[in-house]
C-alpha cells in the first residue's frame, strides 16, 4: 500500500510541542556536557575526586546509552545504518498491527464495554441534562432544523416514485373489500360515524336555509309545465320548508328513523364487504379504476406539498404547534426518566447491549482502522510526528540515565575501593 500524508495537525499546538521538546533536549545535553566537564576536570585525581570522576564517567556512559536508545526509535543515530535502529520508520506497519491487537484485546472486550457503559448511567445524565429548559429547547431546535432539512430533500419525483413503485402495486395486491369492511365495522361499533353524520346534517340544513333560490330553481325546472305558476311556487315553497324541517328533525333527534335506516344500511354494507363475493368484486373493480386514474399521482403529490408546507411553516416558527408539542414531549420524557428508576435501568442495559453488539459485530473493523491508517503514513513523517508528541517525555530517559548512571558509577567505585 502506498504511503500517504498524515492528517494535518494544529500548527500552533505543534509549535508548542516542538518548543518543549527542544527545552528537554537542551537539559539532557547540558547534563551530558556537565558530566564530561567534571570527568575531564577530575581525571587522574585520587581520594574523593576519584569518586567524582567515576560518577561522571558512568553518567556519560548512561547518558550516551540512553540517547542512543531514544534516538534509535525514530532514526539512525548519527546517520549510521546500525541494525535495529530507526524502528518506527522501518516497522511502523508491525507497530500498527501490534497496537491494533493491543486495543482489541484490552479495550474492546464485552465485559469491559458493558461495565463502562453501565457505570456512565447514560439515562440519568440525559434526564438531568434535559431537565434544564435551555437544553430541552436546544434539542427541539436541533430536531426541527434536521427535520426541515430532511423534508426539503424530498422532491416531488420522489413522491411519484413512491406511489408508482411501492404504494400502487401494494394496493393492487391487497383486497380492498375486507379492509374497508373491517374499518367500517369498527367505526359502527364505536359509533365513530355519528360525528360525520351530524356534521353532514348540520351543513345540509344550513345550506337549505341559506340557498332557497337555488332550491326553487332546481325544483322549478322539474315542475309540470301545464300547472299554473302560482301553484308551482306554492308547492316549491312548501317542499323547501318541509326539507328544512325534516333536516332539522333528523339533526336534533339522535334516534331518528332516518338515522337508524342509515345505520342499518352501513351495517349491511360492512357485512357485504366482508362476506359477499359480488360486493367484494365491485369494490375491487372500483379500486382498480381509482388506481388507474391519472389524478391519483397528482393528488398524492398535492397532498404531500400541502403537508410539507404546513410542517415546514410550523417547524420554522419557534412558537409553532409542532415545536411546542416536541418541547412538551421532551420535558415529559425528562421528568419520567428522573422519576422512574426501573426505566433508567432498562435503558442503560439497552445501551450496554447495543454497545456490546457493536463491538462484537464491528470491533475487528474498528481496530483495523488503526493498521490501515498507519500503513498509509510515510515512515519518516510518522516518526517525526510521533517524536513531536512523545519525544519530550522520552528525554527524561536520557536525564534519568545520566543521573542513575552517575550514582551507579559511584557505587561501583566505592565497592572497588572497599575490595582493594
């Protein structure tokens, strides 16, 4: 796989790291130079100076050895191609695979993930966060903005395709009569149709009262031509009054015989839709004619446009019905989460199960990202970047090597003097 550039980093942060690395290198080199100066100044002296000379000599050895070890990680010391040096540029792919295995074996384990997710108490934190009014409003605002964007992405041709390719074929396969019969039977059982009947009667009564001229015109066209006009007028006026009175009587009498007759007719229609083959066949033929009509697509698109416009308008209005309802639901969810401990426990377990499922199902793919990413890095650039991030801490190895080497040198010299 060809090497590629690393992900760009923050230049200002890199400059801070680079400056810290230079300071620590300066400290490490200064200690080495100090040890060399002390060694040169005490060379050949006896007594206490012999201890100082031995410590300085060991300090130089320790400092140089640790410098070699630290430098060998990132490049060849002094540019010499010494075996087993420049480990990161040469073996970055192996290091990536090792890191992948380390993360997979020590972090992406089901027990560890489950314990960590349960310990976080996600449901309680979400409930407490949503309890703050500003946070609840923020959630509603974000949901509204995302919903508005999603609605805006749905074009008219998407709706046409949905109706043509998904809904219409499904409606063709599904017998319509049992569905209509079942819905009608349930509506009759719950008396849901009474509200529609009341509305129709009210509208019909009001229309008859408000439009006597239209009634006269319609009935006058059907009056016998040979009857005197005064007689026709009287009969039409009388018929109009009776129609208004009859509508008012049906409207105001819940147990009117006309209402019972309508109920009986609807019940018979429901039974026929469920059991009568002839009625079912007629319903299916009507369904086919409706589905084949060109207006079906246009009607669906028109309804979608109206619905989308209403939703977008309400979502755009901070005081709109949709946003107010969302805010109420968010606040109610927060209150229930805070008061219902068993619900929080169930949600936490669900979150833990989901995290474990994701790790077990996709953990290998997740850790493989480490290897794939490192394989794409240029070896030299990767070494420079890693050194920039951890090199400052590695300089403490050199510093400790200088100090510890000096102490060990003193100890060895003391033992040598004691033995002799």
